[in-house]
């Protein structure tokens, strides 16, 4: 089994919670791509995380966490700015994010920082999320996307609080479609699809993304499950029933599970293979939702088997 290179942001989430009637913010290591890299590793895969990280005590904690988890840090760049904070508030179990730090510590990875040999040797390269909204990271991701060899997986991970007007939404859609065109797999949420494509359904969004050139699309739909589509057709797969307490990182865990299956089994030959992989990913996400948040909620294969048995 080979390895995945995950490009993107790492940051610290401040998660809103109530303790004895007082509103407090619990610190958690996060960032969608970091969550993905941790998720793949905890499921038994090998990853290298490529990103920029503030040179401060919070950055030190993130770097230490990555190493302790087993995530490779050969492409981790330390930069002389404070580590970005994401204040996370909730409606039920669903999080809303507000970001603090300028410039964001996670956008300072440059194309020249990449090891093209390490990228070319990977089985999977992941790009996506909010780091693509800014240079120089955007150009680094484009450079990684041009490297031949690995399967390319992409997640737009739309954050409406970072898109102040229609022009910003249009720009994000155009950027996402640039990456869709060469993606082997696109994973996005139904909320992402609705922002990018004016309230589109999962099926409609998947069909549009396939038309740009993506080979497979998975649209997560919260408690309803996920829609998986390839050019031969698509299907809606139900999520397992869970007692959700925090959905932070659930979508990232779906991507992590799908990457883990790509590393172990390769690209599925047809719809049945994708359905199998998505069922596995939804089981992973279900367990994540039953635990409080982000990277630390990513499960191991043993924990999945203990929770779901034959389902995984």
C-alpha cells in the first residue's frame, strides 16, 4: 500500500460549549485537510501533510499532534505568523466557523516548498478547502495538481463566512471547477453544492461536476447519507443511525475513509465499488458524530469494528 499527500490548512478550532451554565470555548486541533490526514492515518493508511503552520505555541502543539498521530511532516512549513483560529458555534450538532488571523497562517505554503518527487510517488494527492482562496497556497495546489501519477481527490469545503458577496461565490465556483476538471474523486457536502450551484440537489450537482471531467463524485447529505455518482450512474446511500453530538469533521472523515480505500484497493471499477466505499465512509462519519470534535474524533479501524461490526 502506498501513501497519500494531503495539501491544506491546519489551525486551532475554538469550539463553543456550555459548562455549568457558562459559555466557554474548548480548544481543538483542526482544519479540514489536517482532519483528513489524521483520519487516513488512524484508519491504517500512510499520509504526508503539506501545509504552513504558525511558529508559535499553538503551531508547536499542532506539529506535535501530527507526529504523535503518525502523520508525516516532510512537507510541513513553519511560518512567522500566529496560527489561525476558527471560532466554532453550533446549531444543534452542525458547526459554523468564523476565522481569525491575517494573513492566515495556512496560506503561506509556496509551490517552491513542494517536493515533486514525493508528490509523484504518492498514490493519492488531496487538495481543497479554504486555503485555495488565497495565494501563494493556491498556486502551490495548482502545481501539485499538475504532477502526473497520483489519483487526485478534491473537496471544495465551502465556508460561506469567507464569501462576502456574489462575486466571491462565483470566483470560488470557477476555482473549484478548475480542480474538478482533473479530479479522479470529488467529495463535497450538499451545503457546498447549494452554495456553488444555486440550491442544486445532490444529483444535479454531481452531474455537473462529472461533466467537467471528474471521474467520481460523492455528495454528503448529513443524516440522510450520501449520493455517489460515476458516469455510469448514481445512487443515494443511507447513513447509519447515530446519537450525534458534534458533526465537526464528519465530512472530512468521509474523505479520509474514501482515500484509505483508494490506497488499499485502488480506484473502483464501477458503481458497486463506490457504493461499498461510501458505506464504509458513512460508518466512519457516524462514529465521528458521536464524539466531540475535529481531528481527535477520527476513529481507528478497531473502533469502527467495535461500533459497527460487520457493517465495516
